[in-house]
């Protein structure tokens, strides 16, 4: 099922507003809505589900305008951040709930068979008669997914599905969700504030800030070509240096960087900590080491440029320079943007 | 042997004070009651508690208490629902008014209700036109019982309703359930333990209510005489053992009822048992 959002607006007295978002999601695609808290990503998801009504704009499921269809008739599967399993029902009863209340009558045998099938799909066959309070968080989230899938939704929507789980469980579930998605081919939209999760799982990432889409594309596209300083910062650790842009070059402490297409004036260059090399000869920006932090697989160096701007970069564990040593920062793949 | 250290100090002292308090305030009077009733021989005891007048009073008390509790179950739940789910002007005032029956001396409530429901009262007059008599009938007893015990249901259900995760209802909606089936299959089962607690308190209070009822009931033996009043009448007659005997029946009823509701609550909460 193709989903299309056409200039959707939602005003709130608080900060969670959405200011005119248009988005196309292809049938069978797995799309991540990525953004910091308050960027409106959950609001968008809830509007697609029908749990929130748009103030303006339209939402299409295929060619059908779904904007005014109430949530119970919209045919979406929704997985909540904190599972929202019915605590007084067993795992099996939770999964069967949607089929039992459905207008389409199913025989008890058909329901039982479908519950079994879904339990197998989410690999929880032995837990049918447990209550949600008796299983782990990761298991609960899988039950929530099975429950959402039970009514054959046209679209699967997940709100921070792994937000409440441990890092390890999270990674496993992520890979597992991708596998399920590939098996079922259901159009899936999920919300996350964790860039690693979005990049790991999604076909396409939609990055939101302050209720607007700032960039959308494949994980590769957004990683290699962040549209602006916000995206660059949000996707991962980034250093930022003030620069002056003159004639297609960005000047920082007497070093020039390519700055094609950036208007003259004050600007900024951003780069990843992994894209810096420490040199003792005269190449790059002059700096002095302030501190060295040890990590299992690398050493993180905190340095200060001559103009007093802080830079962090990663080096091999064999790095032997220490606090107070002077040298030069050789920056690869810098990204130059106009000043914010 | 090393003394076990506790994180929270003062357990022996706190436990001691609590037990002494329970013994003096709760157990001692009950023991005195049982002791007094036991001073009768078994035959006398049985004759007193199974006399026609006593049995009639049990019937009046229990049926009225059941009806009042059923009424409170519905309207207490509705009241709690409205107070939790809706924001309207005067909500805080209504919320505060719920506790009024607790704060008001029950005799005052009884007199006020009698005035309202008497044949020439504000409510009684229009009601008598359609042939309904409230004051001096069992209906009046029910009104007084409902009035004094409705806060129990509201105050036990309200916090549970407030804590109910709205995502549960949203989950029900996304799964295609109607509002009614969400209420019946999701909300009501989750409220059941609180409702049972409220019902048992409300029922117990209705069984034991005295002050509010005697003004409105008419107190005719065999039709509008409640058990508590009968015990009081025996007391007035200086027939302490008979009074204690009748009171012991009420005590036993209260115990049995509390035991039953506790069992029902445990059953309703079985999903919280960790496996």
C-alpha cells in the first residue's frame, strides 16, 4: 500500500507541531522518520494512523483519501513505544484481540490457527498462555508486533519500537524486524530518534527538525551528503569550525577548503572525528592537544586550534602524543555550510 | 552472630506501636462483643438471632445495602469517569463534593434527606404525585445508604482510572475495536479490582450505617427496621447480651463479605502474578 502525505499540518500549543509535511512512501518500503524529540515525527506517525487528525493537508492510502477515516477503520497496525499490551490478557489473547473484535467473523479455530502462526513468526511459540507481566521487554515488543499484524494491516506503523529496550536486545530486534519486513513485504513507517537504528533498518530515512522535513534519502545518501549542519550533527559526532567564505573557498586559520556553491560571508566547516589526522609537519590547521581519552578500540584526542576552537578526533591506539603537544590537523571530507 | 542491618530503621518500634494500636482500637471492642454474646447459652443465642423481627431486619438491611451498592457501582463509576476523563468548569468543586458524605455527620445527612424526600419535601412532593414514596420506606433506606457510601467507589476507582495508559485504548482502536468493546474488554477488567474494593467498602458501610438511616427509615419492625437499629433498641432496653448477639451476626456478615471480595480481587488480579 502506497502512502502519500500532502502538505500535512498539525498545530499544537506545545512544541510537537508539524508544519506542512509532504512525503511519498512506496508500497513495501521501510521508511524511518528520524528526528530529535519535539521534531513532530511521532505526531506525523499518529496522523497516518488516525490517532491524531491533521489540521490541514491530506493523507492518502493508495488512491484513497484516508484523512477523515477513523482509526478503527483505517486498517493500520500500530506498535506503541511501551507496547500497550492488555495486561489482563494472555499473550495469545492479546494477539487474538483484533480478530475477535473485527467485523469479519472468524471461527475460533481460524483465530487459534492464526495466533499460532503469528507466534511462530515472532518466535514466541511457548509463551501463548503467559501474561505480558511475565515476559521480558523484548518479548513484549514482539507480541505487540504480532498483535498489530494479526488483522492484516495495510500499513505497519511503529513508534520508537525499541526505545525502551537494552542496547543488545535492540540490535537483535532491529535485524529481526528487517527480516520480518522482507518476508511480509508490508509498507512500514517507523519513528526513531536513534540515527543508528534508522540507518541500520530503513530503506529510506526522512530527517525532521522543528516540524519540517530537512532531508530524505537512502541511508547512504544522507550519510554522504548531509543537506545542512543540523543533519550533519544529528547523524553523528561532528566537529564544527567557524570559517570565512571568499570566492568559493572556506578559510579557517589560514587554511583554505573547497566551498563550491556556498555564498561569500561567514560560514562553518563540519567534519567527523574519524576524518582528522594529526601531523607534526606544516599541513593543516595548527592545534595543541588538550586531553587524550582512551577507548577500547581507539584514542579520542581533544585539541584546541590556535584561534581557540575545540576539535575532537579519533586515532589508533598506538597514538603516543600527549597533552600540550603541538601539531597540525589534516582534515578530510570537510563539509562547508553557510553560517546558521 | 552479626546483627542484620536494615535500611529502614525503627521496625520493632513501629511494629510494636501498630500492633498495640490495632489491639486496643480494633480487636478489644470486637472481643468484648463476642465475649458478651457468648455469655448467652447457645439456645438463647440462637433464639435471639433467629427471631422473626431480627430475621426481618437482616432482610431489610441486606437487600437495601445490595441495592444501594449496585446503584453506587454504576453511578460511582460514572462519576469517577467524568472526573478523570473530562475537563469542565467546576470539576474541582464536584471532586471536592464527592467527599462531603464522609465529612458530614450522618445524622445531619439523614435529617436533610428526610426533609427532601418527605411527602411535602422538594423531591418527595413531585415523587408522591407519580406514586413513589421514599421517606419511611425501604427506598429511603437505600437513598441514605447510597448517599453515605458513594465516595468509597469514586475514590477507589479514580486513581486507577487516572493511571490507565491511554495507549491501551488507542491500541484497541487501531485493532478495530468499537468504543463499547474497548470499555467492556479492556477498561472494565482493569478497573475490576478497584471496583471490587470500592463495592466491598460501600456494602460494608451500608450494612453498618445507622445515623443517616434512622431518620428517613420510619423504623417499623418487619418492614423498615435495620439490624443496627435493632441492636440499639436492645441496648436501650439494657439487654446487653441480646444486643451483642445481634451485633455479632453483623460482624460475621462483614467478615464473610470481606473474605469473598478479597478472593474475587485476587482472581481479578491474577495476571499481575509473575511467573
